C-alpha cells in the first residue's frame, strides 16, 4: 500500500472523530512514515510495519474511549458451519505452509491450495451428509411401521425433499464460507510472500498473529476431541477417495510405461503414447507424494 | 517475545522515556523499540490516550530538517502515574522471580 492510500484509508476509519483530531493523527503517522523513508525503508515497508489497519484504527479510537464492536450477524448454525470449515482450513493451511516452504512458485502454491480445498470440500460434503442420511433412515423407519399406502409414500417423499433442501443449503453455506476464508487466507499469504525471505520483523509478526488466530480458533471449539476427530475423519476419507486410487494409478501407469518401453525396444516408436503415459505417471506420483505428506503430517506442531 | 508482557509494560516504558526528556513521536518509537519490540502503530494511540488522560502535554517546534514536530512532555499527573506503575512493576516482577526461584529450589 502506498503512504497516500494508507493514510486516506485510515482517515476514513477514524471519521467518527473530530476533524482537528483526525488531521493531527494523520499528520503524525505521515511524519512517522517520512522518517522511516529517511532511514531507508520503502513506502510499502513503512506502511506494512503498522500491521493491520483495522486493528490500528481500533486502537486509536480506544484512546478516545470509543469501543468498536464487530457485530456478527451470523446465526448460531452459521457459526457452527464456519467453525467447522475454519478448523479444516486451519488444518490444511498448516500442512500447506509446511509444504510450501520448499516451493518457490506462486502458481504451484495456488494449485496445491485448490487441490486441498477440493479435498476438504468433498470431505465436508460427505461428512455432513451423514446426519441427513440418518434422519432419512429414521423417518423412513417410522413411516414404514405404518400402513403402506399413498399417504405414507407422500409423507416420505416430502420428508426426503425437505432433507435434501436443507442439505443443499448447508453445502452452499460450506462452500461460500470456504471461499471467503480461502480469500482471506490467500491475501495474508500474498502479503507474506512479497516480503524478502531474509530475517524480517514484519513476516515474523504476521506469522505470530496467524498462529495466535489458529490457537484461538482451535480453543474456540469447545471440544478438542471434536477437532482431533475431524482431522482423523478427513484423513480416513482422503485415504479411501484419493490415496488408494492414486496408488493404483501409480502402479498401473508404471506398468503401462514398462509396456511402452517394451514395444519401443521391439521397434514400435510411439512417442505420443510414451509422453502421455510418462506425463500421467509423473502427475500421479506427484499427487501421491502430496497426499502422503498430508496424511502423515502431525498436525499442530510448529 | 510474549505479546501480553509487552502490552502490560509499554505504558511504563513510554512514561519513563518522556519523563527523562521531552520527545517527539518518531524519536519515542525508536527509543521504546530498543527496550521492547512493538508494532510502531500501537505507540501513537498510546501517546494519544496518555495525552487525553492528561499525563502528557504537547507542543510544536518548527524544525529546519523538515515539517514541524510535536513534542510530548510529562505532567505531574503523568509522573505520579509513572511512579505507581514502577512500584507495581517492581513488586510484580519480584514476586514472579521469587516464585520461580522457589520452584527451582524444590526441584
């Protein structure tokens, strides 16, 4: 952010104060930034040193005894979903961070993020399905006890539609929440990628703060047991839907590659076939490595 | 370093620094950062608050090197607050140290 845009954003956040006060505050920060630039920092670095602008604005306002409360308009249910999603995201973002320390390309990071995101979403869709299926089975069982006539069939049908609609809404909420958090996380990640990998106080602070957020999120859920169970359930799900097929395709493609080499040695030069088998094998093995890291990652240790 | 520690002690450090000599904003931030590493953004709100609470007064000095600077000066109220904080801090840190020493002896 440039000095100008930082100061004008700050000004807006402080607009509840009197103009004189705002001018005074803004000029102080402006002078501070100028001093830092004189000491050799760039505009961007000087602004970054202030940290999150909303937190800063809140602190300034608190000096005038103005309490800013962030009113959450979420219902209890939405909060539950969001906490659920947050926990999954924190889980895989920790995995992601440990893996991405070895990665240098932003494109690869994005791809990894999307892949893991899809894994988490499909897991959640499957996992959340369970109570709905149970509800349906119970409903079916109860109705099945009574006479088997048109009325009970209609009731059953209505029940099924009702359940499906609620499930659909829940899934949409999960995906929306996921995307929202994903964007927030990604923005934080982009900021820390711009900073030079040399020892930099700002990068440390941001990581510190996100660690604190992660700790607070995992403390907020009343059950640590639930959290650990979730991790285990995600892993089991991943094993069945991704890992086993991936290993199978590794083996299959390796055999295929062997076959292609064999026919090469016998005079049939099919480069197209070679390239596609080789390419698929590489992708499959890369995904297997990724998923292996994900599965055997000891969550939570830093 | 622990953020909670820093926050608690920041006021004490700022009051002490200005008590030693009048300072302007940036100068103060630099000198406080030598004692604890804090987000510079948080120092200005603290200065504001202490000024609003009448612990500091401010005055402007034109500078040849650039824009006019706002200097902070401690008031008698500020001094008394500083003294109270120093007493609290001394007692607090003494208690913690003694506690830790006691634990070590029992090991």
